[in-house]
């Protein structure tokens, strides 16, 4: 599988579905101040994806669930549990998140997906190592979908 790595904003990618790194869903979403990708989704896409996400209850580390995209133009958002209760990512959580996100991509016949670098933001994981783990995990699984990993870069004004 060919993976494209780009710099930019995840929410500007021309794909069918995006991946959002989330917590275990133990703290109600409305008590959290979403940061990073979640904060951008809330700001541009509204609250609907998070209301749907709240209905899943506690989600195991490394698992993935799917919601609507709210006001965003994507077909869906795949939320992966890439960080633990202490807001840290691990190799295990990153690998599980990638594997389970691709499983949902395949089950829903999405043709393209964009990932952030899982664990590199709020998860306090070194970005270069997180990217290395993601690429290794993607190399182990199959999908016909086009996969993009987005290294966040603020827009220049």
C-alpha cells in the first residue's frame, strides 16, 4: 500500500473520511475542551460527531468507532482511542488505532482516508517515532483505499 505523507491541515484533505484521535470516552465529551484535531472538528464541523461519540460509552485503548462528519464535507469521521486516561500515547495505542481505523475504512468501502500523526499532539509521543510506527503498521495491513498521513502545519497568513 502506498501512503502519502503531507504537511498541512487534516480538515483540508480531499478524502472521504478523516481520523480523529480521541480519549477513552470515560470523561463526557461536553466536559472536555477539545484540542488539536478534535478542537478543529468541533469548531468547523459542529457538535454532532461528539454527541454521537458520547453514545459509545467507554472505548478500549486502540479501538476505533465511526460517526457522521457533522457540518464537514466528509462521509464520516473515524475516532481512534490513541491516548490513555493520563493523555499519553504508546506504541500499542498507535498500532491499534491504525489497524482498527483501516478495518472501518475497509468495512465501509471508503476509497480514501486521512490520518493525523496519532499520539503526537495531546498524546505527548515524539512525532517522528509515531509516524514510524504508523507506517510500519500500515505496511502490515491491506486496504484498497488511498491513505494520507497529515503532519500538522499551520496555514501561513
